[in-house]
């Protein structure tokens, strides 16, 4: 009996140790990547710290920034976005609108995939059609009717409606171009693309250790000398704890930190050997009442909120001051940003007057729904601001999934949320402010204005850029007059790096390019 | 005895059924749409609907559960809603790291706490006893993230002895997370050892042994310790469970590629298959640890053995 | 009649023995002070002006004469918040541990006493609950019922049930075959009587240790609950939430986490001192 117990125990312990060792040898293989100190000394593998792990290495199976760090460097797109927010050819040599709904594309000749195959129009057709099947990124190409291959280097995209969003959508990480024969071959063997991702980007995939890191290495046969990798490889280390990320950079364990915690920003500014870079980020954080419910159905009350809330306090509380006060409904760095909004200065007296005019001289009580730590801090600051004008705001914090459901159903009096604009303004204006998207579609203020709806529709398809600008300018003016939101602040984009590291191209929509990083 | 072990291992089946049933319905009761959570705030509703359809979320819960159990019977843990990859692979790539951390955390805790507990008990109300008590209480009340970050600041940032995180520097990367994780358990085991030793020391047969002239050390090691072990072993078993489940914060602070962060993210994303997979693996672990604990009872106290026929 | 007199005299006897234990009295003293502090919190520090009123210009200030424990990320006085927070934290700690102790303890006692099939069924159900992540259980309870304090306590309490079941079961198993149980059975005492009158008083040690230590665990779980946005809602103060909100200021303003942490340490120190004394006082073998 004793024997049996000891055998059993020994067995369990051995098993756990063995698996543990198995784990260690798996993880050990990532150790090949160099640490920051060595990189500084001459090796040119760059180690980056980021906060979240990737979800997928298949560009059609994710829609998040961390995964895009990997897939945007492994794969490539037909178009790219310049620092001046202009779309220019990438894999495409050129394109031309034959009419409102037909676009003729020409591909660059001799673009090589990592396996040596040459890019053909068939690959584009295959990739975009595969993308359209994806629930995660398929919606980006809703306007495509068909893709017709003319020859190896020419194809035509036919749209079912005129659209200004086609080219910008082709820049999205979800519109990456895959190699048809390779991907079909993999899938025929029962494997998935993400088990062995391969494209025509500047980097080849090396490995991914879930929860720990992912590694890319330079692709030597890259077609474009200008955007070819200037380093031998990239290692992305996943460090979810803010303070630990900062320490890893201070220690030299990483060369660059992509997500800088706002509480550490000031320290990094002052640290010798480290440079903190700021870039405009297209995010706007906002407070909004449910415009279908009293008291926020009253425009005077909404304007009063705009006067009553001390945005400065929100920015300090939520982001330790690493944010710019916002008056606009779209981030300053974004395409589609125009400075035509009515600005409400902080003025509690004016707020009280407006409330009295609206019939709420004695204030009122309501509940705000929030998800996330930073927004809860911001809400706490707002709570204090509103108490000054006699309005009692209760905060109800919930996790994100509950928040989406409750605010989607319109159960809220008010809520707080944020939005990051991407390269296509229609992807911001439509979900946030049109009647069709009220509720779960993204319009959590339930603001419904047929005029705004019509302007959004026009801006999406009008071929005249001047008219599109006018549409958006009018929309922004209308929204701010109606005080649909209280825009609070826009986070600063913060990237910290070793002072000797060069070649970082920041992107206001978070799509940073890392190919140029070098010492 | 063999029969007992086999019987207990067979009991795993109802336990797994119970756990999966409970968790499945908890997950489906709690508000929030997995498809919306996965696609994020910015995704259009049409995509959410398409994903719901693809994941089979539009079917009644009972149908979903039946489908899941059908797969489970074939040993298939299903595919994660979020990543689309098989849950088995997701867990297999992370669980060993968690197990490794928990194992060494336990070793660290047990090796230190049992001797300290015995010394405290034999020298009740001495300075040693008081100091160990204060340390034990500090250990229990110190949040993992606090201790972890302090250790990183001291030993990684200033002294540069150990890496600040990750699992790729061999034993060096284990040291700080093991200390962080083990400290809370250590406190618990120390206090339990001390107090059940005290209990046993007062029993008649110890007095008898002492009266018979058996040496102090022999009394403690031979007679008292063995009899004091039952509560201690119980607590160790329970702590092992909490080490597995409670490693989340430690893993986050030390960027340890374990299952804790994965589980919490899956819970937040309403990723039912991923959560179920983790929970089933946990329940197997807990059941085996508890089985070991129960077997140890019989080994420690022969009177209990008679039950395990 | 007769038994009630006996009970009262027993309680008096335990109390007398407890009073002789200096450390236990120290623990009791600290607890009484804390409870008084909680009761008279409003007198010491006004809620509206000191606990919730913000002062962004003086945020993250270290301890000073004006703010004994410094200020937090909203410029609020940490001493006042700890004082008012004790109302919530002490209640959460004590009630949720009582919930786990009462439910888990009874289940464990029955499992240990009867053994066999009863044991197997109860403990396998406990295995099931042990495997459900406590954060999931808490999230569901709070999401389904609301963030009222009572549900938060229930959530934390329920997740501790299996722990107590296993501990009490082990304790019961270790004493149930001893002579005094046999003799109680011989004189025809009923099973519940034997469990609660004979067995449990003789195996209190591990239970008391676990219960006094778990109070800290319960308060810390409110920290992780508030980290995912459940638990006590702002601006109400609570120790666990204070700890978790100070997390990102650890390197610049350690006092934000230090003082609530110390408050938890002192609370369980007091509880442990009292617990140790109580165990000795209850131990029938130590009767003179």
C-alpha cells in the first residue's frame, strides 16, 4: 500500500516535471533572439515590447493591432499610406477608375513571395475573395461585386455601388495578398495558413510562442529596396503588465516599447538613453447621453454637459495628462478630420443656466455605464464635475462584453466609450452617427438625424473630394451644435525607444512600420 | 486500494460532466455576445451576425451544449471562438509553463514553511514564533502584483541579477515568479503547520512519549509531525489548486506564457470552448491532486486506510 | 434549562481563559479600535469633503501633516478613504468568510463524518466547484444579480466553499475515530450532536487558521474584482479597490498601495492573534 502511494506520487511528480521541462525547452528556443543590449552592440535583431499577444497569423482571421504587427510585415497590400495620409501604389503598379464602379489595376512585375513564387493577378483575386468570406474583415470589401483577372499582371475590380472606400480598404491589414498555390496547397493538406504564414512582405515568419513572443526574420528577395528590412529580424515580446514593460526597456531587455503606460511616460522622458516619441493618435474618448431618453433627449441638457465637464481633469485622471483635450468628434490625425465644430469651454455657471432653462434647475440623477479602468477613472472625474452643478451621476462599471450588450440595447442613461478612426472616414462617421447603426452598430448615443444620414451616404460615394470635405464639415458642425457627445480627450500616441535606435515610422492609426528600425 | 484509485479516477467522468455543464450554462447566462466581444467595438453589426452564425451561437443553448459534449466524447475540446484554433493546442502550448511555475512555487513554499511552522510551534510565543507569524501574515496580505513588481525593481532593474520577465532565460527567469507565487502559500502552510503541531504536541501520547524519555527531536519528528500532517497536506493540496488558478497576476507581471492570462482573456471574450477547455484541464488536475491528498491521509493515519478498500 | 446554564458557564470559562492570553487581548483590542473607527468614520473625516471630493492639483502627494497617508490619483485623502473603506472591507472580509465557512464547513463535516458514498458525492461536487474559476463565478453572480455589496460578498464567499469543505473534512477525519467520539456514540448521542459538540471543538485549529487568513484573501479578491470593474463602484472607498487602482503608480507613489495594504495586514494580524487565543481557549485539553 505504501509502495503504491509512493509510486503514484512519484508518477505524478515526474509527469509534472517532465511536462514542465518540455515547456522549458519549447520556450528555450525563443532564446535565440538577442536581447536589447546585444542589439546595441552590433547584431541587428530588434526586440520590441508590446502589451497584447497576437490572435492570429492569418490576415483574414483577425482585426487587431497586435496581430497586424506580425501580418503587416509578413504579407503585403496592393496600396500603402504615406505619412501625409495619401494612398500610393504598393504591390499594385497603378490603378485607374474606368467608371464609377470599375477599377483597372496593374500589378508590379516580379514581386516574389517568400517561397520564391511570383505574384500574379490570380493571387489577388484569390486573396480578396477569401477575405470576403471572413466574418472578421470581410465587411471591408462589401462594395466589391467581382474581381476579373485579365492577365498575370492585370485585373479589374467591379463594384456594386460607387464607393470612396475601396482604396482605403485595400490598405487594411485584412486586405493582405496571399499566395494562391501555397495557401490552397496547405489547406488541401488539412493545415491552416496561420500554422505556416507566408506572403510577400519584408519579413518571413519564424515562430510564435503563445503568450511570450513572436519572431520575424528579414526576407532577402523583397521587391522594393526602399521599404526592405534594414534589420535582420524583429522579435515582439509580449509583456502585459505596464510597469514591467517599462522596466524591460530601462534594462535594455527590449529596444523599443510600443505601448507606453501613461503613468510611466514622464519617467521615460527623464531617463537617460531613452527617447519617448509622441505622435498624434486618432482616438477620441467621449461621454454621451442616450438621446432617446430623458433628460438627454433635450439638447440643452446635452449642451450643459459639455459646459459642465472638466475635460482637463478627465485627461489627468484617466491618462495622467498624456492626452490632448478634445472638442472634435474625430481624432486630429485622422483622414476626415475638419475643425468645424462648435467648441464648448468649461463653464459650470453657463451649464447651470442651461439646465435651469431646460427645466432641471435642481439637477437630476442618472447612471453612466463604463467599461475599462481608464474610463472608470475618467468617469470618477466627471462625477465630481457634475456634482458641482447639482447633477448626481452614479457609475456602473461592467466588463466590455456586458457593456456592448447593454448599451447596444439602449438600456443606458449615458455611457462612456472611445473610438479609433482608421484610414477610411466612412468607417468612423457611419457607425457612430447614422440612424441605421443606432445601438449595437456603434451609435450608442442613438442620435438619429436624417440630414446627417444623407450627408454620410453622400460622402461615401461622391467622387468629388471637395464635396466630400464639405459633407464632413457640415456633419461635424451639426453634431457639435446638437451636442451629441461630450468629446473628452484624445490620447497621445506614445512610443519609447533606445536613443540610438532609428527609423521608426509612427502611424496615427497604430499601423507602425518597423522595417526601417536599425542602430 | 487499487480498486479505490481506479474508482476515484472513474469519478473524473461525472466531475468533468458536472464542471462542463455548470460552466457552459454560467457562460451562456452571463450577458455579452462573444461575437461582438471578439470583433470589438468598431465592427459593423453585419459582421457580428455573420460570426454568430459561423460559431453556431444562434442555436439554442441546449443544442450548443449537446454539440460540445458530442465532440468532447471524441476527445475533441472544440475550437476557440476567438482564434479559431483547436482549444487543445492552445492549452497544450501554455499549460506546461503554468504547471512548472506552480510546481516550483509549491516546492519553494513547502521547503521553507514546514520547518518554520514546526519551529514556531515548538517554541510558541518566542521571538522566532512572532517573527515567523508577522512574515506569514505579510505574505498572505501582500498582493501578488505588488510583491512581483517590487522584486523586479530590486533584482532586475537595480541589481540586474534576473530578467524582468519572460521564460527564456532558464532557471534565472523562474526565480522571481516562483518567489512571488510561493509567498502567499508559504504563509498559509506555515500557519497551518504551526497550529496543528501545537494541537498534537498537547495530546496525551506525546506527553507519554516525552515522559518515557524519548528525546525532544525524536518526539517532534517521529510522533508529532506525522500526526499533524493531515491538515497540512490538505492545505498544500488546496494551495496547489490556487497556484494553478491564481497564477494570473503573477503571470501577467512576469510576462510568463502560462494559461492564467489566456483563461482570463477567454472569460472576458466569452470564449466558451476555451474557458471550458481550461476548466476541464483544471478539474482533472484538482481531482488528481485531491486524490493524492486523500491517499496521503491513509498513509499518514492508518486508521483512515480502512475506508479505502 | 440545565443545558443552557451549562452552555453559559462554558462560554464564560472560554472568555476567562481568553482574557488571560495577552496576545489575544491585543488582537481583540486592535479589532475593537478598527470597528470603532468604522462606526465613527463620519465624525473623524467628513465623507463629502474628504473622501470623495477631488483635488487634481494635489494628486499623488506623499504623506504630510495635512494628509497623513498622502493623496491618491484624484488628490483625495488616503487616510480618510481607508477609514471609510474599513466599513466596506471589514464587512466584506468577515461576511464572505463566514459564508464559505458555514456552507463549506457543514458540507465538509458531514463528508468527513459519514465517509463512503456521502463523502464521495459531496467531495466530487466540491471538486466541480473548485475547478470553476472564482473570477468567472464572481463575474456571473455580479452580472446576473448586480453590483450590490451583498452579491459581491456572496460571490467571494461561494468561491471559498470547497476550501473549507476539504479542510473541515480532513480535520473531522483525523479525530472521528478517537475514544471520546466512540464514547459519545456509546451513550447514544445523535450524529449532528457528535459532529458539532464533540468533533468540531476538537479540530478547530486548522479551521481557525484558515478562516483568519482568508479574511485577507477575501479583501484582496475585491481588488481583483474591482480590477475588472465589478465590486464597489466609484467613488466609494474600499481597500481592495484602492490597492488595485494604485497599481500603476507603484514606482512614483507607493503610499497609495502601501497604506491599504498595511490596513489589511493589521486586520488579519489582529484576527490571527485573536484566533490563536481562541483556539487555545477552546481546547478542552487545556482546561485546568
